[in-house]
C-alpha cells in the first residue's frame, strides 16, 4: 500500500479547507498513492471559531465534497471533521471516504483535556475502536491525543490492524515535538503496527492554548524505525508500506501474543 500524509495548515472556513482537501487528493493520486491522510481538524482549525457552527453528519455536504474528491482522483481520503452530538457538543470525527463511495468514521475516544486546553467542553468522546479495509490492508483509526494511550493501539492490532492512521493537530510547547516523535514510535512498537501520523503544519504567529500543530508528520514501522518524516513546513510525505513487514515483526517480536495483562 502506498500512503500519502498531507501536512497542511487549515483555517476557520470549511469551504476553503475543502480546496485544500481537493488539492492534496490530486497530489496524492499523482504520486500513485492508495490513500491520502489529512490532519485532525481539517474541516475547521482549533481556535478558529465555534465547532458546533460547522458540525455536519458524515453524510452531509462537507463530507459529500470530500467523498467526491476521493472518487474523482481514485484515492481514499482521510480527513478530520466535526459531527453533531446529541448532548449539544460535537464529536471529533475522522472521515474515511473511499473512491467507490463507501464511508467509515471514527469518533476520537481520548479528549485533549491537558496543557491548559479542555476539549471536552465542546467535544463529546467516542467509545469504540474502528478498523477499515483500504487497498487490501486492515487499517486502524486514531486521532491526536489518542497516541498517549497504548491500549487503543493494541486493541486495534488485535482487531487485525496492520497500519494505524493518526491525524493530529498537536499542541505546541516545550518538548512537545520530542514527545510527539517518541509517542508515535512507541505506539508502533507497542502494537507492532505501522503508524502513519499526519499533523497540521504550524500556522505563522499562532498564540493561545488551542492545539494548532507542530508538523513532523511521520510514518513509523512496526519495530520503531522511522520510514519517513517531514519537518514543520507544509508538504506531502509518500511512503510504501509492506504488509509482510508487519508479519515479520510480529513473528520476531510477539508482544501481542506474549502480553499477560
């Protein structure tokens, strides 16, 4: 499977952000990618306005436009959006739109109530791990702060995931890039999976506590090796992932089979 990570900076306008989705889908397709992964909060950046103002269901107009881009360019598109929730908050949702028209979604389970930001004020947590088949590979879904919780990644691996996609809008701060790189590699090792982590590129002059991104999108193999990484500038990272690599890693390092708790 060839995957592309689109490291972009989205803004407050969902319509303008759709143009970013279309552009990145076209670029990824031109590189022969099977899927393109855009960051968390692709629909609207954090700190760009009320999330409930833009929230739509996964069969709404914004998701329809993402799905149309997937069909037009023949590439699965993965992007972060916000969907309505019954309690008045929204869900931080990861949309997966395939070229054939199928849609899968995952609602972020672990909410970012940390470092002075309280996501749970406006976002309701999801409750279920989700996997999806992409290009013949079982792929698990996670979002940003989920990376601090190993249990989700091992649960996805036990459900058959060989690759876990991790869109993010990582909060900046002292040692935060270091933490990001360490955590992504650790989760790959915990679950012996490939982790494909697509982050928002940092916007110029960002202030406040909203997590707007630090870049450093990366793909990490099942034994912790970095297969590709960007810096903090926008860019497209394209990496070929071999499913045999995961099988070999699990044969040599059977942490899932050996686990006792």
